[in-house]
C-alpha cells in the first residue's frame, strides 16, 4: 500500500489522463495499469461538455482517486488559484503542484514551487509537488509539510529514463515523506529501475499514452512497478568483480 497523507492506494503506479487518442483508450489504460490514482489538469476539465464527453466521465471514481494538478502554471499565484478552483469543483484537498520555470524544458521553478507549497499547506491541501531531483529542494518541501515529493527522473515526456540515480539515492536516504518519481520514465525497464532504487511510487503519462500499443504498455508498466518494488524489498545480491560459484565445491561427494 502507498500512503499519501490520509489516502491509502493499492497501487504504486499513478497514471495521467492526457495525450490519449480518445477517452476509451485512456480508460482501458487505467484498467490495465491497475492504478488507484490518476492526475488530471483542471484546465482539461470541460464542465460545459455534453454528458459523457468530458474526461471525468471516463474515470471510475469508485476505484480511482483524482489528483488534480496545476499544469500550465508559471507563477506561484497562478498555481495556488488553480488548486483552490480544483478543490471547489472536484471536492478534494489533494493537489499535484506544478510551477513551471521554463517553457522549453518544462523544468520546475524551485522558488515558485516552495512559495506555492507554503500557501497550499497552510490552506489545508494535501500537496504533492513536482520538483527537480535536488535533495535540498525535496527536503525543504517535506519540511514545509508536503505529503510527498515528486522529483523528475528526466525532462517531462522525454522517455530518457533515470538520468541521475545518485541524486535519487540521496533523496531517498533523507526522506521523511514518500518519494514518487514524476517524469522521464520511457518504458517498463525504466519503471523497474526506479522502483528497485526504493522510490515509493511512479507517476507517468506519455510513456503509456504515446506507446504504439498504450493498453499493452500500461499493463507492462504495472508488472514492472510491482516487480521493481518486490526486488527492492527482497534485496539484491552484492555486486562482485569475480565469479562466485552457485554450486560450491566444498562438501561434494568424491570419487
């Protein structure tokens, strides 16, 4: 189980709602991934859409927890306003905080993220901030009272995989709240590597929605997330330069 604030999730894989060819594919991917939480940009929620033609109508909220996000915000003030609107419209204190600092790389703005997080925590939100893989920033966000930290593994939508496992290792060593890798995962092996490092969960969208077969990739990501977590809990063997016989000669029966 993944515990985020007062929310308990049966899956460690959080999935997005953007970039799918259609809502039916999105829903099928959610089912195949086994996710218990999906993130949705408030700016994509069309409350005036005909019944059944809005993204919310295609999310089974009896099984899936909504995580509204502040995507598209470039200032702390805009992110805070978006979060408050999401709480009012969707009835949840959960928010994935995004304050973008650069429109080309979509890297987060550390100062803006910290500023917005302080306000939202004070206002009673359960804040999950998207941030860089900087241990200091992650520690400060946790100290503010964020329910989790969500460092990127690589730029959003890049599919480059885990670029800096050493920073993630430091973040994990210092963590006081769950660490969820957000952005950069491109395929199932990336998901397994991240989970084997000991992260508490993954959030992904493009890796699934942009795959040649999104539903099959969603299923692959589910298996990889589960396998990576199991391997982390089991504990890998020590790496050695030379061979170690799996069938030792000591005690063998002689001729």
